[in-house]
């Protein structure tokens, strides 16, 4: 797993049928979002201090995934590989598959780091390397794991919630088990994409009982939160993301059904921004409001959006669907 990274978002928009190519992270640490649910026949190379993430599934993969020392690559959904595919992890490389099933179909696996499979694994061939692996679901495999050893996850997170109370955001989470757990970083994002650490909470090392944790963000605002759990050996895992909407601001945003028309209440000069769920800025303008004002956003956009209204003293977010 990678160490602390400077979050740099590189979004590569892929089509459903991509010819052979190599997707390689640069030498600058950051986060690489391949995005979507593409079919990739080319190679993926994740270098040191990089975190790669594909939010969708990756089906019938035919290329080579190389996760070098310190690299981290996660596929958010189902993964299947053809017999021509190859997966290679360095000694501190980490490959994580978050979907309900993984099918290797005889692909070549050389694991000297860590492979974590959240669902089931089937059609597995013999592995090379001497790393660790973890499989949460059923195992129906034809080969062996060779010199690889079965590992354990550092924590079992039972719950993680965020609630706005009296101009504060209260984060609560509970673990059922902990192994080598040094601390949690509490990370916050306004757009749900770029996260910054706002605090830390010490872990309990090793435990097999329920343990409750809490953190208070005194700078309460509509935001996204996640936990970064760090081991004593500096390996880490991210929690699911939670979203909280505050009522601190004196401004409000009401959308007219799924149109591009909004009714905004407030008093003052604000910056109005329309963003995609990936944080891409689609439209921005400064507006003056005294009481209520009808606003039409001249953008042809279909899908989930974030509308942000802010000035130096307050901010408000509206999340919804545009069909315009």
C-alpha cells in the first residue's frame, strides 16, 4: 500500500472499446482515476506513491497490470481476465478488487505484494511470487497460490456515519476487529473527489471486540468524509465515503424538477458553480441575490450534479439530477 500522497486527479475518459495502449502514472505522487467501466486491452502501470482507481468493472482484460513498489490500484467492481492477461505486484504493491466476483481465467499472476479480493474468486491458475492475499468470498479455483500466504485485513469496519449537530459535524465509526492498527486519518472533501486530512484518531493496535470512535469537525459544512486507516508498518486502507449536508447557511437552493432552472434564496454576492460528481467544473458565475432569485444555468448536461453557492462567510450545496 502506498504512503501519504499528494492528491492530484488525472481523469482519463475511456470509450467502451479501446485499442492496445499503455496507461502509466508519472513520477509525481498522486491519484489516478481511469474512471468508468471500460474494456481495456492495453497495459496499466502504477508507479511508486501512486493510487490508481477504476470506479467501474473491468471485463475480459487482456493486457498486463503492473503495480510497482508503493503503488496501489483498485478496481471498484467485478473483474475478469483472459488467459493472456498478466498481473504483477511489487513487494509493496497492492491490487484490490472491490466487486462481488473475480474471474482470472488462467491469467498469469505474479504477486510479491498484496492482492485483496472483496468477493469470490474462480478459475484461478497457479500463482507466482511470494506475497500475501485475502479473499472475502467463496473460492473455486483450479490452481494454487504457490508461495503466497493468506493475509488478514487490518480492521473490520462495522459502521461509519456523519451527522450535523449545532454547527458541528460528528463522525462516528465502529470496528469489530483490529490488527496492527496504529491510527485513523479523518479526510474531508467538498466535491467528493479531492480529500484533505483534517485530523487523526489513535487506533487500538490489536483487538477482537467492538470499539467505538468519534471525531468532531468544528468547521461544519456540507461535505464528504472518509477514513484512512494506517498500520504500524505504514500500510493503509480507505473506508467508504459518507456525505453530510449542513443547515448552517442562510441561503437555500431549490431546483425546478430536473431542469436547469433554480430558485435561490440569500443576501449578498455569491459564486455559483456547477460541478460533475468527479469534481469537473461545468459552469461558474458570480450572482447578486437579495431575497429570492430565479437562476437559469446555460449548460447542456445530463446526469448527477453538484451545485455550489458560496461567498467568504457561507456556502451551500445542492446535489441532484439534470436532464437538460
